[in-house]
């Protein structure tokens, strides 16, 4: 029996439980506390059924999905960073299932491989012998978006190693008529590509495609005689054929960049099962040790965030083989490579593989240099997933290219090749851009990359320095007291004189100072550092209202907001705000806390969990991270909305506010990033 992870800290009850988490399209969840209470679903909530039954000594039981069979008793549910484990009992038999995906950030080939594992083990619970037959059925819904399962076809074959000996067995299914990359949008699922299931040679599992049900079926017989486990493993893989339209090129996943096909990926997954299980366990142990320095609640919150934060991206390779890590704005607007989604997500990736942060920035920098983006500030996004073909946010409504598209996020409409448009097309409405927000974001992220790897980042920095110079000038002119602009919290609407946005601009200017130091322009770097320091002093003096800072510089009454952008002062070691400032802010936030957390600001009772933990990471005493995490954990354990970990929810009743399954939960790892920076200092 492989080593158990039951001794580890687990996330506990979650609103939705991750089962398969590879990318935005190959994503399977359970929306119930017991695996047999509801059908499995895509993160959007669309039904993607997997049914599991057990025939024990001739009697039928159900352990997965809805049905008429009697349900087994679920005795355990535990969620670690890479694995979800369920255990069941019935008729003297114990069944354990592990759903796990090796999302190892330091191994991009493995991380990007569209393969996930379903391990199963049975044994006698009463000491008597039993005949157990497990059956799994994966519905054709996996391969289509709108239920066109009557068009599904499939088959099976032996999985060969390349020699004469078979390695195992594989079954597959997909639509008979396909249009790869045939749609774009937010709350939709894939309707191209093929689902594969595979088992190793010698496995007790038999795999088949059933045309009658248009489904893949897995059956296994186990003769259990005692306490020893009888085991089997299944690999589930999805070949999307074309993953992303990247500036006019239809590109596959990163794993396929050297000509590999899906069968190569499946062979590697089958052969690497035991090694990857051990590597995932070692990573989880390391992660738990680091997060437990803050506390158990914080550890559980990070575990809950880990898989979705990675799997809300697709990793591809550009024409030069460079990693491009494309986020999808899940359940917010479907945008791809959104700068203010990248920004909050990066602490996870800075901690475990900064090259993925560079991979997030590549498409944005590429688009920002094109004629169509003729502005002196950074863009908001680079497309709408899976089309990275030019910013779609804030298009002029009167442009022919944008007609009928602004409200088409769930209809599959595809935007034209915006990246090719000339500057004269004037595609964008300036009022709906985020100039200070996105310019500050990009500068801060580049500075963090430079600090982590000064020599390795120098070539990229020099290539993009002209853009950064243009953006920092914008921040100097408009960032000290921003006019009526959107920020990343655009759901709250336009806001003039936004103090937190001014803090973003301050740290953006400081970031540019770091960039100048990295290229040897030390005298200029000192000048920009002093400009940022002066901006910080001025902003703090104008925003201070007794024991806290205001929401806006011109605010009246008791207004306030989470000043989460100030955390980079600690990451960079800039020293712009002293310990008294941070202590006062944290104390003020704590006084505003409701059952499920601290509201984002004084206007509403909703919060953003990522920003709440960024604010907590600024606590000089180090207590706020665990304290605030307890409130987030309470939301996870008590929320009635059965959706993947939402970052935007009401702090009084735990109702989520639309966002779900977003990569921004990578921001919950900010305390680790701050702590690592302190250790380097």
C-alpha cells in the first residue's frame, strides 16, 4: 500500500471539493460533503458526470454520483494540496479513493501534463472474504459544452511502450465533429478534444467505450480476504489538441512543445505514478511545515487554494519555447492573461517557481508593444480565454469589432484579431481602463523578479525597460492622487482619490528604482527611490484619520479600506511606513471584522480573501495571518454556496459574490513571500 497522507493537516470541509484539476477546461469537482450526494461538475457548475458503484458479494452500492443504488457510508474526506481522499464502508468492505494531480511547480513538464490520477483500494473491514466489483462511468459530457452527447464517438486500444510489449490499456471518446478553439468566454466548458482513460498492464481494471451510453467505462474485480489492500490506479487525460490561440498561432500545451502527443503523456503518467506520488507527498510536507509557522487555520486555507490557483491557468510555450502561463478569469469575465489577476496570484508562484510569473507577464508585454495599444500605461489583459489575441476589456462599444460581444461572455463569441489592429482603429474606451493599477502591477512584478534573480532577469529587463520607463512616468504624473479610475476591485466601481491605489503607484515608482539598480543606473535609482519615499510620506499624512487611513484622500466620516498594496514595502524592504503605521492599520482592520472576515472597505460588507491576507501579512506582531485565516476558514466550512473557493464574498452571511475558482487565491501565500524576504534580509 502506498504511503498514506492521512497524518497530514487537511483542508476540512470545502464548499466544492477538487477531484481533477489540470487546467480551466479539464476540471472536475464535487459540490457536496458526500461524494454520492450530487453529480460531479465542472468548476462552472455544468454537469460533468462520473458515476462510481461497488457490487459487494452481489449487492449494489454507490460511492460516486447520484443513482438508485444504496449509498456506501462515507467515513472520511480529506483534502491536501495535491490530493483528495475519500473512504467508504459497506457490507464489511472498506473502499478508499485518491483523486490527485501532480501540480509540482518546479517541474513544468509534469505540471502542464493534462493527466490526473484516480487511485482506488479495497479491503475487508470485518475479516471475512468478499468479492468486490468496482465500476466507473465517465459521461460524454466531458467532451462537449452544450450536451451534444449524441455526437460522441470513441474506442480502445493497447497502450504500447514503442516496443513489442503492451504497457497497458487505453480508451477514448470525443465529438465526431470538432472545431478546436471554436469558442471563447467565461462560464463555458470545452467542446473539442478527447478524454482518455488508461490503466497499467496487469491492472485488474478493464476499460471500454460504450456507444449505447456514449461513455467510458472502467470495471475491476477484487477478491479481498483480509486487512491487506487490493489496489488499482487509473489515469484520466484530456487532449485539447489546440490549447490557446496565441497572437494568431494555435498552440498546444507546454508538455507537447517538443512534438509529444497525448499517448506519450499518458505513458509517462502511467510509468511515473509511484515516483510522482512520493514527490507530491514530499512537497506537501514541505508546504505544511512552512505554512504552520503561521498556524493551522492558515495552513488549511493555503491547502484549499493550492490546486485551483494553478489549474486556473494553461501553460504553453511561445515560438521560442519560453513558458507562457495564461490565466483565465474564472466566473468574472473570462479574460486571459489579466494583469490585475496575475498580480494577486503571484505570491504562490514567486515562492515556488518565479519563471511562471515571467510566463504570466510575457503576453502582456508583447501586446503592450503593438501599435493598437498606443497608450502610455499598461494594458488590462491580452485576450479572452482561450484567445490571447489582444485586450478585450474596455473596448469602444461603437466599434464594429466589439458589437454583440460585450454581453457574450457565455455564448462563445470570438473576438477578432485585435492585436493586428492599427493604432488608428482607436479600439479602446479610456474611461474603462486601469492605468495606475496595471502600470503599478507590472512594475512591481518585474522588480520582484529582479530581486529574486538579478542576473537571470537582466536580459528580459533590458528588453522591456522602455515600456517600464513610460509606465513609471505615468505613475509619477497621476499616481499620487489618482483621478476617477478603476482599480482591480472594479466591481466596486470608479473611485477618485483612492488611497490604496496611490499606495500602488508609490510601490510602482519604488519598483522602477529597483529596476534601475539592476541595470547599473544607480544614481537615477536613488532619485526614484527618494521620489517614492516622498510620495509615501505625503500619502500617509493626507490619508491619516486618527488611528487609521481613509478610503479616499478627500473622504469624510469614518471611511477606511484595506491597504493591501503597502505589503510590497515589506517585501522590498523599502521602509516607507514604520511599524506604528502597520500596527494601527491592523488594529483598525481587526475592529471591523465580521464572522467571515474584514470587509474590503467601508462601502460594503463584502471582502476579497486574497487582499485580506495581504493586509494580514503586514502585521508586525505576526498574529493577524492566523486570526484572519480563521475567518476565511469559517467561510469555507459554513458557506452554503457549493462553488470552488470564492475570493469575493459577504463577510456577514458567507454568500459568495460570483467569483469562483480564480487563480487570485495564490495571493493567500503572501505571508510566505514576506517571511522569505525577511529571512533574506
